[in-house]
């Protein structure tokens, strides 16, 4: 399975972004409003400048306690691991596991086209396992 296939199964493929100049309070509002754990940081809404997660906020808060007065650009992760729509799901899962990441932006020709979360991957894998179980079940129950 390719990432493009997974993106097609998501009920809402909209990627919520935040600008580097936005304040952390705005970031927290957007995370809560959209019930997500990370946002892509993008000055123009189409290119990936960074990514910022709840984890980034907590780490900065622990480090110096000034997180709320900062901008997103001051706390974001700038070395962003991305994938393309043609990347295999297994490759993204391996990257997430090895790099301990929960969100991977999907970029096509330099433009942001989606985001894959660990929740998306787990949901797909559970669906796949349930399908295989049902197939085996019906095979075993055949007269």
C-alpha cells in the first residue's frame, strides 16, 4: 500500500498549518480545536518549513518555562522527515518507529499534500488484520 492510498481513506484530508510567526497560544488553540497532536509549520500554507507538536511545547516548557511567550518558529522542529504519495506504508512505519515520530507530512513536488499520523497507520493495520481474519474465518467455515 502507498501513502496516496492511505490519504484517500482519511475522512478529512485537510492539513492544518500554522505560520512560524504565530504565537504558541495560537498553536495550542489550533491543536485543541482540530484535536491533533502536531501541525505543519508553513509560511505560505503549501511548503513545509517545520513541524511543531505537543511534545515540542512540553520540552520547551521544561527547558526554560518560556514557551507561552515564544513564537512557533522558536520551538518548532526544522529537520522534518517527509514522504511522498508514492512512498510505501511499510517504509513510513519503519521511519516512524526508528525515528520515534508520530507525524509525517506528505509532500509532492515540494508542495504539502497531506499528513500521516501514527493513528492513521494503526487504524489501517487494524482494518487490514480484521479483513484477513474475516477471510480466514469464512474459509474455515466453508462446508
